[in-house]
C-alpha cells in the first residue's frame, strides 16, 4: 500500500514537473522565435498596437528589445480611453515622450486632472497628432499655449460638451500654432460667439484642413478663414439659426481651397447660393447636407445653373436633403436625370427612415442587378430604399412618404432593408407602376390586423413588370414561390442557398421552378469553391436540367446563365 502511495505521489510529481518543464520550454521557444524576427518586422507590427501595450509587453524581455523600443524608427500611438490606461501612461511616459507620435485623450472624467499633472513641452518633439475630449473651459487656453512649443504638431482635434462662450482666444491660439495642418473644434451644438477681427495679414495660420462643428454666423466664418490662406479643405456644421448676415457676407478669396463639406438645418437654398457666390476658389469637391425644409434644394435646374456659373472646376459632388415627408408639392418632377447629370454620372436616390425621407444625389455605383458588361440606363436609375417598414403599424405613414416621393420623381428600383410581410410589400408595389428591380431582406406571411385587402389587381399588374429580384436572407422556400408567382416575367433571380439544404438539392428544386423568362440565376453559398462548380455542372449535365448554359463562381456567388 505504501509503495502504491509513493508510486502515485511520484507520478503526480512527475506530471507536475513535466508541465512545469513544458511551460518553461515553451516560454524559451517563444522568446527564441521572437528573437528570429527582424527589427523592421517589429516596426510594422507596432504600427497596429497601442504604445502603452508595446512598452509594457517588450521592455522587460531582454537588452535587444530595450534597445529596439528606444530606437529612432519606433513611434508610439497612445490611446487614453480607460482610467487604467491613464495610470499606466503616467508611469512610463517620461521614458518614451520623445517617441510619442499621437495621443488620444478620451476620458472626460479624468482629463482635466490629467492635464494638471501631465505637462506637454518641446521634449515631445515627435508628437504630430492630438485628440482631446471634453476639456474644461478654464483649461483649454493654458493647454493651447503649451502646444505652441511642439515642433511637429500637425493635427489637433478638440471636442467638448462644455459651453465655451466666446471663442476669440481659442482660435487666436490655434492659429498661432506654427506647424498645424488640420484642426477640428467640436462643441456638440453648444452656442458660442466669435468676434475675432478680420486678419490684417500679420498672423496667418498654416492650417490646410479646417473642421468647424459649432455655431457660427457667415460673418464670423469670413473672419475666421481670413487667417487661413493655405486652406484646402473646409468642413462646416451648425450654422447659427438667427444668422441674418449672409446677405452682407463679404467675398472671400481662397485660391487653395478645393473642397467644401457642409451640414446645416438653418439655411435655405437662396442663402446657400449666396455663400457659394462669395467663395472665390476653384472648388473641385462639394458635399452638402440640408435638413431645412426648402424644396428648392431638389431643384435640379437651380443646381445646374449654380455649378455651371460658379463651380466650373467641380469634379465631385453629393447632395443630401432630409425632408419630413409632410410638405405638399405640386410642381414639376425633379430633373436630376437630364443630360447635365447623366454626363457627370450623378443620380438621385431616396431612403425612407422612421421619421424622414432622405433625397440623395451622388455618383452612380454599380448595383446588384448589373451583370458583367450590362449597360447602365441612367434615365431609369432612381432607387427607393426603405429602412423602416412600420411593421405592426398601419401603413398610412409609409404610404404617405412614398406618395410624397412620387410627386417629385419616378421610382424604378426598390430596396427593402427589413423583413416585410407580403401584404405590406404588395401595398408598396401597388404605388410603384414603373418598377424594374426588387431587392428585399426577407418575407413573412402573417396577415395584417388592419383590414388591408392585398394583393390587388393593380399591385399584381405592377409586380408582373419586375425583371430582376434579389432576396438577401431567405428563410423558407415559400418566399421564392411567392416571388416567382407575382413576378412571372422575372429574368434574373439572386438569392442564398436555403439553410439546412445541400446546394445540389436546392439547385435542382430551383431549376424545376423556373419560368420561361428566367435566364440568370445567382446563388450565394458560404463554402463555394471550384470543386463545387464541377459537381454542379456534372449534375446539370447528367440530369439534363439545363442546356446551352454557363456556370461560374465569383467568390461565394455561383452564377448560372442559359439561353
């Protein structure tokens, strides 16, 4: 018995020793494997890691890594997004401050305490980018004064929820930073004032990218950008609601300015037009977003005239207009499909959200129904995307939105991003007589509680004109059966293989259902590969499911085409 106990103890001890020896050996192997990697590779790896983590993980391995961490090519990006990371940073920053490339302060509760004990000075001679979140008003001026000693600060991003009041000194100190190229000041909608005088040319900023995300008047904007003659990109948000100064806005000559992005809900088209007319530059990019209820923003002729007369160098353009869907409109349909827009490949599309309609004019991008070298008909390219189907509610609001859109533009393509019941789908199709394509997320077959008698003869007639159908997240075979029934002239069907069914069974079932017009079928299979293509081709040939066909794979999509 004692012998058995001793043997057991010996075996347990041997097992424990074996585990210990194995772990020690693995540790040695890890270190020796790491040792075989070049310094250049470590430099690339470090680009993807936080500076604090790098220093803590490698500084105590051996002499080689201590030298590597302090070598000139290694630059640290510091992310202070947790309280623990702040404490760790304060412990090590003296050792690495001459190698810090960027610091992101994002701990609002501790940021002001941190700035009291953390001093930025010229020893941060590699620091190029700073992001600081929620700085207190009584700390921001001293913080900006300290930044002037940084020899390579190129980017400054300040965001705060605190009311700043007057921004004179803030911008004066920002404009005094000797190497700054990018500046963003984000005040989260807090009202403020700027009474900085027009520049006399004595103090000019090096800023090339200016992002203003706070309230301002156009007079204040004119004064601000008079300090930035090198400005190339201007990003604007939150114009003051009571800005009556735009009519007296002085012309601004910015010969380097090539790009403007603007978001506002406080100016109408006439005021925006005045703003553009007073900017003397060769703009190549203009992105604008408006939510002020002025239907003139959808006047294609006004935009065409403005672009031709004042923006002759424009290469990139996008317009977003948010409409509440309640405004009555009885004028002509918008003409964003005229030759002017088609030549620039700019098209209009719409999105219905829960509370608003988004009208979007933007560069055309290839869509799901364009196969290989199919030609694009820009005259019939307008698409409606529905992001909210008002499921479980009466359809009144949704249908009102659609009717409001139809007063302004014809719809040829429909994209429904949410699961939708078949009766709600047919209610929508009932209003859209020109549909060519239909894309839906998935279908449900429950009946509505709102006494809606669908499908109607009219909705069936409209659906029969649909040529191309895409169902993204099909759950049951009944969804396909329904779509094949209401779209008897479907030419292209795009779908995913039904979950729990082999691709062979699914394809065989699909090919037995096809109508006389269907000529192109795309099936998404998560594990598609070349061997699968061979198996399916053999099955089709042996069972004579198709003749005169082609089959090919694009990533996980398998295309079948026949004549």
